[in-house]
C-alpha cells in the first residue's frame, strides 16, 4: 500500500510538471512574439521543454513497468 501511494505521488508530480511546462511554454511563446526575443533563445526554451517531456515519458514508462512487474 505504501508503494501505491509513492507511485501515485510520483505520477501526480510528473503530470503537474508536464502540465506546468506546457502552460509556461505557451506563455513564453506569447512573450517572445511581443518582446521580439531572438530565435536562438526560443530554440533553447524549446529544447528545455522537450527535455522535460522526455523526462516525463521516461518517468511514466518506469511507473508502468513497476506496476506491471508488481502485478505479475
């Protein structure tokens, strides 16, 4: 049961981080258009957002594997 709570907490964390990242990315895209930020900076921001999504995908895959291994 304690493991279930830890997995649920980790899943929530991954979900909140990914949702927060996409909201922040939308906001930064809006600011970049308004403030004429350089394309290089926006490329860097896009790479950071991509890294967060890769982290979320790996974390979700690890949770799925742990739950699958536990149920077998």
